[in-house]
């Protein structure tokens, strides 16, 4: 129960990686706000994990909306009595060759991944600083925070940007006991990745099986997808780490795809 009585906000938590992080945080004793654009999914997840309703809440949050982020974070702090952990996880994927990449899609990708990370960070650090008990901010990056792949110009740019934001937050937050980290998963078999498989097959002119074996998992040591459990365990570890020893660092979780 290393997160006992900690108060966490997890964005994009109605499905995939965010949902598993929320589940494991609750299992470790935290109170969790399940923030998602899909408010029905967020409320259903909260009810699934916490039928009594006193340790989990669903929060409607479009992370690109300053008003929604500020209101949602304020609601969480009011209900639970503060905020100790943020997991900025909300994200999407749009793949295309750069010569065909729509500017509107580029803007959408950067807005969700980077604007969302900034807005949620700004909202929670105000509470963390005022509370005087420190905190942990975790950004969901990617191996693409470190490495590039074809067809992913906006995604790679956004995920690299999260490392820069993390480093600044680590330096600014240190005086207040607020730590910052980036988790950098490899390919995790979520709906976001499943959607990419046929898209990449069409764009690269190869089979879907080859996308999996020769693109997504080619550089892993075991030919295995990273799992939501792999990522959630890492989030629990970072959220519960007791000192500044790891602040500002990015942790790659990729079955050996990328080694630092």
C-alpha cells in the first residue's frame, strides 16, 4: 500500500494504460480521479473499481480545454482534499507520411499531448505547492520520446516535447518537493495500437503480420508487446518513490526495444 491515502488524477483513464494505472493505484491505497473525455466511461470505470464511491470518481476532462482542466482539477481537490499525483496519459495517434500529414492533424496531436500535459501540470502544481506535502507528476511518453519511426512526425515531436517539459517541472518543483518523470513504453496492445496496424500496413505496403513482427516488435529482445501491467507497475514505482533521486528522468519500458 505504498500510495495509501495519496490522491491521484489519471487522464485518459477510462481505457487502456490509464485504466490499468488507475486500478493499480487504487490497489495500492490511493484515491483516484479517473479523468477522461468519455465521461460515461470514466464514471463506469470508477464504479467498477470502487463500488462504494468514496475512493474513485469520474471526471469529464478534455485536456485541451483550459476551462475543463482547471474545473476538473478543482473538483478533485475539493472532493478528496488535495492532489498528490498526476499521470498525464491522455493521447491519440494519427499516422501518415509527412508530405501527406494534414496540418489540422498535426495541431490536434500536439494539442492533446503537449497542451494537455501543460494544462494539467499547471493546474495540479498550484495545489501541490500550496499543500506543502510534495507530489509526483508522471507523463506518458513513449520509446518515441527517444527514437523516431516513419509516419509519426507529430507523435514523435510531441513525445520528445514531454521530456523537455518534465525536466523543467523537475527543476521548478524541487523546492516544493514535487517530482517529475516520463514513462516511455514500447508498443502496448491497446485500441490505439490496434488501429495503427492496418494503417501502417497500407502505408508501408506490407501485411499486418509484418507490421507487428517487422516494425513494432522487431527490436525487442523477446518479440513481445509491452503490457499495460508493465507500464502501470512502473507508474506505481515512480509515484511512490520517496526522494528526488529519480526526478527529471525518463524510464523506458519496452522489452529491450530501446536501451539507454
